[in-house]
C-alpha cells in the first residue's frame, strides 16, 4: 500500500510537470483542457497498470509489465478513436499529451519497480 501511495504521488507530480511543459506548446484553452483530461486519464491508467504489474510478483514481473503495456496501448487506441471525438477535444493536443504522459510515467514505473526489488 505504501508503494502505491508513493507511486501515485510521484506519478501525479510527473504528469503535472509534463503537463506544464506541454502547455507551453499547446496554448489554446481547448488544447489545455485536452492536456488536463489526458493527464487525469493517464494517471488512472498508469496506477492500474502499476497495480497489475505488482500483482504478478517478482517471478512473473515481465508478464505483468507486458499486460500493463497492452492495457496502455488499448486505452490509447480507444481514447484516439472514440473519446477524443466524443469529448470534442483537439486531437493533436489530446493524443500527443496522453502518449507523452504514458511514456514518461512508464519510465517512472520501471524505476519504482527496480527500487522495490
């Protein structure tokens, strides 16, 4: 439980910092709204994937990591094909920010998993 709380705090801080950097490039209100929505979704997806990876234990960590990667890819595809249109978000800002959030937090997840071992 302590590891999940630590990873949640670090993940939120990373997404906030990355979101600020992205807001320097995407400047309209609609694009910034897309960045916020992408960030919130990325935190939920990443924490779920981190939980899945941790649930497989050390001996099957690669399987858990692969399942998390499949989950991230699936959510990214659904977000791009369905939710961006449904929420009327600017697609470039929404998808670029979501992909950047997933990638950067995946790197953080790797560090957190190595730190736990």
